[in-house]
């Protein structure tokens, strides 16, 4: 899961569905989703990848207080991280019919010496057939697809949350090096 605020600035589309007392955001990346509660709700009893979001309106700006994060999400692909003390206050302000100004104030006293802020525009997808697509996230996909092109292997042993992998590289001869086996199954004999 991407976490907040990362889910908001990834280059993947997301959809906003609003009712009178809830706003749901559904993200293409990792099939993530979050609910922003506009009504009174009990504090979240645990930790969540996308946090627990409670919002209110200040004029035409939606202000969302997000807490109860797990520490297992990152701010970016570089691995800049946070602790379970992360607290994010988001502000969504309309700029035009097709754009929203997104601001997030990030606080985490275990990681940062002071709060910091990001701000960026979010643009509506204008294509008439815009849809959120299924996102396939495969562990170690870059290493699996492109690792054989390295002079030295990036890893020889990898331990994930759900698997252990010992890696021995075998570079296919000739043009076979460029063949992609998307199904994960070996090719039938040629």
C-alpha cells in the first residue's frame, strides 16, 4: 500500500466517490482505498497502511486529519520512511472545475525535527473513457525482469515478508535475453 500522502502524488489515477458523510478514494496503485469520515466515528483501534481519515469542511476546502498509520509505508521509491507516529493533515482546495490544490502537512516526532509540507495540483482525467485499471504488483519485479542485465547481481539472497529467494543468474543466449515470460511459465520447447 502506498500510504498517505504518497498515494496522492503517485502518477496513477484515482477516483473520488462522495456521499453526505463519507468520501471514498479508490487508487489504481496497489488497488488501495481509503475512507474519509465526515461524521463522528470512534478512533481507529489499530494501525492501517492508509491511516484513519477524519475530515471536515472549512469553506470550500476539505481538511482531513489522518492518523493511526503503520510504519510499513514510504514517502517515495527511495525508501524515505516514517514511524507509526506519523500524523498528516491534508487540505483539498478547488482551483478550477478540473483541478484541486493538494497540501499535506507531515509530522512525525520520531523521524523529523519539525513538521514539513508538500503542495501540488491534482488534475482531473478528461478522457471520456478514463477508468481505474487493475494494478499487478509483483514482488521484486524489476530484479526479475531486468536483473540479468546487470554486470553484478543486485542480490544473491532476498527475504521478503512472504518468501525467501536464493538467486542464481542464468543469462539466455542471443536474442532470448529480451524475451519476456509475462505468464511466469517457462516457454514450450521451440
